[in-house]
């Protein structure tokens, strides 16, 4: 059976994807390092799942964790946020990294039955979601979006994002409403929680030395971990994505 397609332009993240596939952590498939602008719709016709701007494969992981089987068709994508976020120059649609038009073209041509995406909430003021939801509606989809923080899922990070889902009207999604909101799983334990609690319960006193950071920092002038830090920083939160997909499944079941 055809596997998954992962489109990731960054070589470091692309190799990370291959390692995750080999280890069985995400759906088996192929990694394509071309820019999405160079991908032709016919390149995708044999794949069951397609992940664009795939990063380190968190969408595939979240699909599995939510109970979505590897052989159920779906597309996902997390378009670059730099054109809209504080981390970039906020050029908006004038930024060459505004790549929704390229993904939208592939969606219109291949018409996947269901798809998921997410973006920085800062894109709201640029009209990005108006464009996305409008294009999806024109392509025959029922689509919706929700803004929430990973912290509402019990995660130790705020990480606000706008998640969106779309279902082709031919699949019978019109008019259905969710019976629950994302992130009702409650707090979950995560590695490092005990360390954070210890720091919170024992405030530093004058003269105390700072503890070793739980997330390893990078020494000035040393680039050995730059690729890993960049890939992790760009990744979506797995728990938030999992809960969003689970809410979608609940709404459409």
C-alpha cells in the first residue's frame, strides 16, 4: 500500500525524518527535499498521506497518537510563520516564504478528503487565515479554525497556535459541530516536570548559582546543535496537535 510523503526543504530536518521513519516512530514513506514550489500534483498521486513543511514529523506522530491509522488518507501542513511572526520582518504576503499559494495549488489539484494545518496567531492580522479559509471554501471544503495554547493541554509551554481542519464536502462534513473543544485530556506528566517543580518550590537565594538548564543551551561560537535547535524550535507541539485531531475525529464520527 502506498505510504506517506514528507516534503521538507531543510536537509537536517529531512534526515531527521528519515531516521524517525527507519525507527518506526512515524508513518513509513518517502522524504522529498525539493521546495514545495517544485512539487507537481502528479508526484503525489500514489501516496496515502502527504505532509508538507514536514519538519521533524510531528503531524504524523500526532495522527498516530490520536488513533488515525497510517492507511487513512490525510494531508497536513505547517506553512512558514516567519512572514508574520516577530521572528521575521513581517513582510506578510510579500515575503518569499509565503508558500500557502503553492500548497493551495496542490490541494486544488489533488483534492485530499481531509487535511490539517496550523500557523502562528500573528498571521491573523495579515489576513492569512482569511485567504486560507477562502481558498479552501472555493476548492469545495468545509473548513474551520481554532486558536488555543499548548498550555491548555497540560503542556509546560504556552505555544499559542491557530489550528485548522478541512474536509471535502463530498465527504459529508458540512454542518457538523464539535462536541468538545481541543485539549480536554488534562495535565499529563512529562520528562523534566520534577526538575521544574523543584526550581519553583525552592527559589534561588542571593549568591546561589543558577541550575543547569533543562533544555541544553548552545555555547557562543559552537554550531554543533544549531540544526537540532532550529528543527525543534520550528516544530509544532505534539500534544496540542494530538488533541486537535482527536477533537476533529470526535466531531466527524
